[in-house]
C-alpha cells in the first residue's frame, strides 16, 4: 500500500486556515495556495534520489551529494490543480508540467478525458499529480489511469484537503501511489463537497461563479 501522509507542519496548518475561511478573496486564496504547495513540495520531494559528486570547496576536496538523474513532472488536474503548479516550481524549477482534463458524462457517469498533454518522457519521470481537493477520488483515479496508460509508473498524489472516502477509493484503485495531503477532513456531503473543506477550489482560485 502507498504511503498516506498528512503534512501538518504549523506553517501549512496556519495557511490552510486562511484559505478555508470563506472571507478569503481570490487574490489571497491564489497566493496562499501557492505558498502551501511550496511547503508541501519540500516534504513530497524528501525521498528524491541523490548521487555522489566530487567537488572542491575552498578548503578541501570532498564527495558531496546532488540530485540524481530522476526528473520530475508536475501534472495538475484541470482546472483547480493549476493553482498548485507555480508553488511547486519554486522548489523544483526544472520540472516539466503536463495537464490532464476530464469530465464525467452526466447521463452515463462515465469519465472522459478531454485533454491530456504530457512530457514525452513521462515514463522516466517522477510524477506529482496535483489537485487541491481529493473528494470522491474519481478525478484522481481517472487522471492516474490516464498517466499509467501512457507509461508513467512512479506517481505521487498531492492535495490540500482530502476526504476519507476519496483516500480509500484512491488507495484501493492505485495502491502504489503515495498520497500527501495538508488535512484529512470529516466527510463528503451529498453534493460531493468536502466538509468542512474550503468549497469549490477552482471557483475560489479563479474567481468564477
Ligand atoms: N472539488 C472541490 N471542492 C470539494 C470537492 C471537490 O473543489 O469540496 C473539486 C476537486 O478539486 C476535483 C473535483 O477537481 O471537484 C472532483 O473531485 P473528486 O470527487 O473527483 O475527488
């Protein structure tokens, strides 16, 4: 089973409270989502592989560490996932960014990809799939299906707020995927919103609705 980790660093918790508040406007919401994403990227990248590098300091020769060849791809789930990308790029500026957009047919409830554009070497990259909310898990599961179909195998899922229902569904469908979240909330309501959550992340990020 993949790792499930709640990143409850005090800075992350403080910033999450700011964006949960319904009085937080679009501008602050966007800024603080990026800040939280940067802080989360620090933890999510903790197990990135290192290799030895021989260097000379002004004082002596030494064998130091550097990141090894494993490259990163950040893959936001459209549209809300876009809000987390810049914050992660702050720490991992060389990462490539792919995009996955999906909708659910309202009659058949079947998922459809309407947009998938990934780095061509996605199969060789450590992939961070990002969406601020893991609610039913449907979107995350579909996005990871799409990535695996295209050869990705080293995948982590990063969200700000998760519901127990979504965590369980994602772990069942993709047990190899590690899940990182800033908070595990109480439950989903009948409309599929996380309670207490923060509302519709896409609308709050982009000022729509
Ligand atoms: N979503 C929200 N807020 C919620 C629940 C879900 O914005 O309280 C968004 C997620 O960001 C996701 C989509 O992109 O709705 C569906 O989530 P899921 O039910 O597929 O996990």
